[in-house]
């Protein structure tokens, strides 16, 4: 059975979605759409895609496809997803799921009603080291998890001239910001490892609102969050502390430390070494490699490589007419969206927010 696929977006879709789909047997990529026709055509030429569009609705109306991958600004996620579902497609939508929980719930409700395979792009669930962490916790290897510390600190947005004028990631109205860009991944991993969140206390801020386009010198204002911190009170009894910043002048990357009653787990993306120690013992390297990293055409880094296994599972689920087993579904996306909305509410009202 050949799966006919289409993609909306020409940035992360080009870096990760299309290379992953290319290495899966019996997948035919029939079309790509982007906000700019020239970008869509350039990527289509690169990957041998026969049809390129500057309008996603025109593409969906022109082709009957089995699968649509959506990698666009957040504001478009819900309308694009709902349109693709109505036209008979199974959908992978990039994170964050939507602009708010109401949109996320509408996506889930319609996908379930139509019997579609649905997933959110939390590809790190497929990274071998992070899957190993889930197994170690489930096996009780470090005992009862008491505290998790997660940080993601980057210098990418630190210089006011690093982002072009109108950059959507820096605009709140477009669904930009560090909470959606990286915080959604952290929340999904917390749920993947430990289960549901009970309550959240958080703060979001725009530390560098006054920006300048490095090419034109045009001043402009960023409105989306570039720094986020929150504490999640997990239903398991663990406390998770998360700190995210895109405006440091020296980044330290993504680091995770998990402290249990009988041991500790450490993982940093700088070297991707999974270090584990039990009480009274030294740390041992339990790192696991991803065999998909050696596939032709796959970009370097855990984000690009992890997309391959995610795509493999989703295409397999479509073929077998079943729900995915590991991927974050729209139901997971809704829970993550509820948590993100709670962080924003907590920041506005300076209080703990109970999740429902």
C-alpha cells in the first residue's frame, strides 16, 4: 500500500519531515505548500516533489492524500489540521499544538470523530536516551522520583539584532515564544516520564522586546516570551523545575537532572551522554545510539534523527489502521496545551493553577 503524503511548510519540514518520509518505503510525497510559492518550489525541486503551492488550501483541494504533515506558525495549526482531517487525511501537526486549549480540543474531537491517525511533533519521545529514561523510571531503577530539573538556555535571541523584523517566533499573536518552542517539549517529556501534572506555578517574560533587523536596521518590537520558568507539581508526587531562556549571551543547551530516592539520572544535549548512578555508586554511561542517524539524507542532531522513528510509527499506524503507540497524540497535545495555558495564567495572576 502506497501512502500519499503532502506537507505544509518549507522550513522544519524541509529539514526533518521530508528526509524522514523519503527513507520510508512506499511513501509518495505528492505536494508541498508554503506561504511563499518560491520557497515551496525550491523544496519541491530538491526532493523531487511534483507539485508546489503558495496556498495550502489550494493544495488540499487539488490532491487526495493519506497523510499531511503540518510544520507552520502556531496560529495556523488548528485551521490547517481541521481542513486536512475533513479532506480525509491523517495528520502530524508540529508543536505547540495550537494557540490555546480550546483549539487543541477541537482538533482532537474532530480527529477522533473521523477516525484519523493523529500526532503532535514531540519527536524526542523517539530518542533512545529519553526512552531509556522512561524505562529506568518505570523499572524503579532510581527509586521514587522526587525532583526533576530541566533547563534550556540559548544565546540565539540574546542579541537584539539576531531576529529579522516580524519573525513569527517572536510574536505572541502568531503563537511564538519559548514556552511553545521548547516548553511544550519539556512538558511532554515530563508527562511521558512521570504521568500527569497536578498544578503549575510559572512566570513568562519578554526580556528583549526592543529589537532591530540586522539587514535593514529597522526597529521592531518582540511580543512573545523569550524567558520562561515554572514549577510543575506532578501527580506522582515529584516536583519539576523548568527554566527556559533564549536571551542569554552564553548558552548551555538543554540539561536534565532527575533525582530519585535511590539514584540520579543526568542528560545534556551537548554530548548526549546518559549518566546514571544508584546510591553509593559512581555514574555509569548508559547512552544509547539511534540507528536512524546513519540513514542517507537525514540531518544531524537529535531533533532531525528522532523524526524518522516518529514518521515510521505514524506511517505504520496509517497502514495498519490503528492508533500510534509511542507518538504524542492530539490527546497528549491537549494536555500539554492545558499546561502551557496554566503557565500563562499563573504568570498573569501570580498564583498556582490546578490542572483539570
